C-alpha cells in the first residue's frame, strides 16, 4: 500500500492524527475528525464490526481487510485497510499491549490491488489446488508448487533447473515450450490452452490439461520468465469427445439403406475416435434381408457370420485376413461367440498377448496372436435392434496405450445401438425392396416370345431409384396368323402399388389379346375392367389399391401383320408412337389420343396403314419426352425424340439404349419405358393361299394342295396332321358357313393353317362320347396341334390352328 493515506488511533480507537492524504481521500478536515471514534467514519454495518476488529488487532498484532467509509459529501468509499500497532515498549500484563495504532487507507477503486508480502504470496501459491510453475528465460524450472506433483515429475526441489521434457517425457514438450516462447516474445498471455498426452502419474491413460501461460516481467518491464498453471480437464475432455463421437455417428451412420454400407459406416466412425481397429460381423440372414431368429441364439457354433465392415488406423487394415463379404468363423466358447449368444457386451482391459486372435475369424495354424498383431485391449458389443441380435462389433486398441474402460464400453454400446437400428432398417428395406423387385420382374416380360413379325428391343428406367418400381410396362404378344401385338402402358403412381396395378392391367391386356380383337375393342374392354374395379372398391376404400391406381392409366395397343404389312393401333390417353421409315425419315402416327382408362367411358378410335419392311416403331411412355424444363409439352418432347431417331444407324438394341441415355437424365423426371420394333415381311414363298368353292368335293383337292406345299417347304413330317386339320376346317366351313372360303398356310416359327369364311358363328369344342357319330373334328384338332382359335374380321371369321416346327407331330 505505497500510496496509502496514514492516520493514528489511540487504544480506544479514537483518531489522534489526521493527514492531508486522509483528508483528500475522505474529505474531512483535521478539526472535524480529531478526537472522534474511528467507527463514526464508517458505514453503520461496518461500524458495528469495530469491537470485533479491535479484539483481533490486540490478539493478532494487527489486521488487514476491506471496510466502507462515509465521505464528507455523503457517498460511500470502499477502502483497503491495514492496522499496524506502534509498540513503544514491550507489552506486559500490566500495560495491556500497544497504546497506539497506525492505520493505512487506500481506495479500492483506484488502487492496483491488495499489497501482500512475499510470504503471503508464496503460501497462497503453494497451497493452491491448481498446479503452478515458473520457468526462466531458458524454460528451466525455478519454482513450482506442491499441486504440480499430482501430474508426476517429482516434488518441486527435483524440478529445479530442469526442463519440461526432462520431468514429463510422455508429453509433447516441444509444443508446450513453443507456447511459452510465444508468450515470452509477444507478452500476450495464452489462457485455456488444452493439451492431451500421458503424464508420469498415469502413463497408460490419456489425460487432458488446460494450461495458461503468463509472462513475468521485472520493474523495468523486461521479461524474466513464464508463469503457468495446469488444471486436469480429462473428464470434461472425454465427455466432449464422447459427445462428438455420438454426433459423428448420428451424422454418418445410416446415410443409405444398404446393410453393408451401414456396417462399414459404423466401423469408419469408431476409428480413430474410439478404437484403432474395428470389425463388424453380421448374421448371414441379415445380409440377405431375412428375419433373424428372435431371442438368444442357441447353436452359436453353427451360426454363419460374414464380415460386413472393418476399419483400422493403418492403411489396408493389416490386422485382418477376412475380407468384406467373406465368412467370419469364431472358435466355440470364444468371447465373440458368447456375446452373440447372450446378447451382452464384454471387454478386456489387458488381453493375454500370447492368446490366439479369435477375432480375425481364422482358426488353426493361420491364426495370429494378439502379440503378433499388437492388440492389447478389446470390447465386443452385439448389434441388437428391436430385441433381435444382428451381429457383433469388435473394438481393439493397438497404438493407443490406454486400455478400454467402462466409460468407453458405455460409449460403444450407445452408438452401436444407434447403428443397429440403422442396420435393421436397411435389412427391412432390402427385404421389402427385394420382394417388390421380384414382383416387378415377374410382372414384366423376362424375354420376348419367339415370333417372326418384328425385331424388338426395350429399355426400362424407373424414376424411383431406391425401389426400382414403377407403373410403366411394355409387352410383345404373338397373335394368330403370324401377327404380333405391341403394347406400352403407364399407371399413375410409383412403388409397389403402381407395380401391382400395372401387373393387373398387363394380365388383362394379354387375356384380351388372346381374343384376337381389334385394338379399339381391346381398349374398350380394358376401360370397362378399370371402371368396374374402381366401382367395386368404392369411395371408402384405400385409394392406393390397384384398382384406383389404374384409373387414369394410359395404354397404346398396336397390331402388326407381317404377311400384308398392315398395322392397326389405338390409344387410351397415350402418346402416339414414332415411325422411322427405312430411309431414316421420322414421323408420328396420326392417331387420335383417346381418353385415359376408367375416366370417361367414351369410345376409342383406331387407325390402320401399311408399313414398309424395315420400318421402326418406337412406342414409349410420357417419361421419355417429358423433362423438368419442358414438362408434358408434347411438341417439344416429340422434337427431341425426332432428333434422336433421325439417321441413327445403330442396331436396334444399341439404338434403344442410346435414345434413353440421351433423352433421360440419370434421375428421371418420370418413369420411362421404350419399346422399339423393326418390322419384317413374310415373303410369298412362306405363304400359300387358295380360294375354295363351297363344294364338298373340294376337300380332297385342298388336302392334295396342302401336301404339295408342305413338300416344297420340307415339312413332309407334318403332312398327315395338316391334312387332318385342313379336312376338318374346310368341311366345317362348307357345311356351316356362308360366303367365300379361303385356305391359307403360313410358315414361320410354326406352321399356321387358316380357313376363313363369311359366317359370324364360331364352332365350339365338344367332348363326344364313344357312341356319338359326330363332333370329333375340333377335338382332334385340339389334340394334334399346338393351339387353335377363332378371330373375327369385317368379312366374317377365321379359324386357325398352329403346329410347332421344333417338336414332332403327334
């Protein structure tokens, strides 16, 4: 208190001397305070303490502390006060101690602080629970307190003259001394610098410390050393690290719905934040998307596990010989097997270094020991979700010396539980997606049927990249007379509901195609089916059901005849197909776009025209010509498709893929289906036609003509059966039909026999009894041919029968 204002008190604590400094501090003139008690100058609450303070002054030989005085102007002044006795002679029992006191006053607001002696300061620092040390300009210890011993390095006297690296070799002394030099050079203190390492007091446990560095200066302001403090913040540091690891797990685990990727994300998150080497092994049933066995596993020695993910701090994961996807087999009774069976975690702080490394999944002579691999601590945590064990996760430490403890195990269990839910979600998704894809594959054609009418190629790309499901479909359906039906349709919506609705419509179209109806009649029957299904489900039904999904669906139905080159088509709310002529010209069929299915009940119109051999029909859904920019603008989409088709000389398969790749983005705006068909013609040498009079005698001539034609085609082995078919069909036409009769033979992948007449009634297959005299004609035809049927034409009907060219006739 060099700037303190002194005054004198007598034994009764009365003011006996008042100085100019005291007058400047409190405003009183000497005449106003001399002879008054010191208590009169203080605020009431502090004045009440004077008797106590007087006793403490007598007993302790003085006192120092804070008091509030009342300024002459009436405001309070907070003072630092020191009371020192004046001893005129040695105190005895008779004289009762000192009779006068020197009081030093200093205003707290303006003073630098409370002056203390060196002894007080040393006691304060020595007894502080915070580690404190002072180093000189060479960074050698010149003083430290006892609290610094808790971090190792010996008592203060053993530190003197030594540097930090000498007393704490486990710390990064170079980095810490760099901070000290920075403080010496700049004079700016460093507060709260966090350092992680191993101190001598806990060499096998990573500890964290918060350190502050302050430069010490002499009276001239020249640096003389560094004063630093150390506080153990290991627990807060580990808590922050655990929270950071959990945050990272939440951010990085489960970013996809792939089981293997999720398992690998679990391993990636744990290294190096928690472990040096991690393996994730899942039950084989989990990887297949199947439902694991609920509850504990019994026969654990036979449980198939596969490596789903692993990670190491070392490149290439050298600790393991089990590759991703390979089987991981563990020895019976080993910790992994027990954890898998019991569903409980296990950890070992210090592994037996000579024990065989059961965690690599290798048994026998190939197994390495923990010593060989450098692994010294382990945790095994089962992946459990919704009461079911999915696999195990094994954590090892190798480079980090500190072993796993209970806190590490709790942390591992927490984010493994999170990962287990993600794995189970991915498993469930895989199961549902596989089931949906199986449904989709079964609903779409696996391969195109054999036929000689057109060369076909198709490309299918769903907008739903995750499930791969959509409501678009295409079909190629062989018809009688070597004709073929080409179908493309689109159901509103995506996913399994859209796929189910699509499958329902596709099955209906195939059934209607077997009736050999014209395109407009096929769509009319299909429209009735959709409307009836929607009415049956009712307004209260789930609108996601297949019937309601089919309402508003579109369909394009095309029939092509390779004998005549005729093409007929009708549309139910579907885009018209593009037609590429043999010379490369691209046009679009002038086809009325009828109403969507199940919407209006209006009739459908069809168009018919002739296609040159080698023409290409491009049937497609809206997704091929719709983009986020053009939307459903048909003209813009047609122009893009026209440019893609013009002068494209690739084979049909390559052309189909190229068009979809060029017009459709990686993530389609809508589901896309493209069916391309290049027309063929059956030459005159493959078709034979005879116009027959309505005379029963002509049946024999028809059989002879048929036999001659089969001989020319090299099909003599079919002559007997074909004569029987011709005889029965021509005879029926003469007996029961009216108008002209025509016999036609066609050879492609099958031998087709057709008899047409002007009648509108169709024959029916009978199963005659042994006593019946007639009715065996169609029954025999059905037995000796591959298939037969009737189709109607504007002029009448055609009864046809097919025989396979690859199988011998019966």
